[in-house]
C-alpha cells in the first residue's frame, strides 16, 4: 500500500499544525508522509516546541510554510486545525479526506493550554493514522 500524504493547515502554521506534524511524523513513521502550512507563514512557537519536547518529540527543526507553496493534488488528506477550512481554496477541501478540527489556539495562553491542545491533537492524529490502515 502506498503511503498516504497529509497536510495539516492552520492560520499561521506556528502552534497546532506544527504539533500535529510532529505527532504524525513520529506516530505515523513508515505509514504517512506529512507536512504542515499556514494560510500565512510565521514562525514555530517556542512554547509548542517546549511542550512537544516534554513528551519526547522534537519539532525544533520544523519551519512555518505558506500553503501557497504546495499543490493540493499532492495530498490525500487535508486537516485544518483552526476552523480555517472555510478559507481554504476549494481544491484543498476536495481531497480524499478533509477534516476541520477547530481546536483552541494556544498562542498567548498559559503553558497548560498548550499541553491540553497538544494532547487533543495527539488523540486526533492517532485516529487519523489508524483510519489509513
């Protein structure tokens, strides 16, 4: 079976989509190819890097990338993490799998919020990868 390709997309590609990319890259190794992007690029949030490192996943080398750099036809699954799915160009929404997870934005919030959102993302990424079996 060919590996599935996943795009995690968010507004700025700084927190939620970066954590999702880290989880999918680690938990889906050998099963999925993954990247993340934002409607606009920014930088990876240092608190997102910190809370992922707490559970042994290093996202410090990941970078924030704009969605416009990618072709929707290269992805089987597109996952919006912030409710931004309504703002995505139609070709991105019409993939084999499209989900809009609408998770809280932890940016600017206490580290506890980052941890809660991180754990919610992990649960959803595990289900997503399992669905590809």
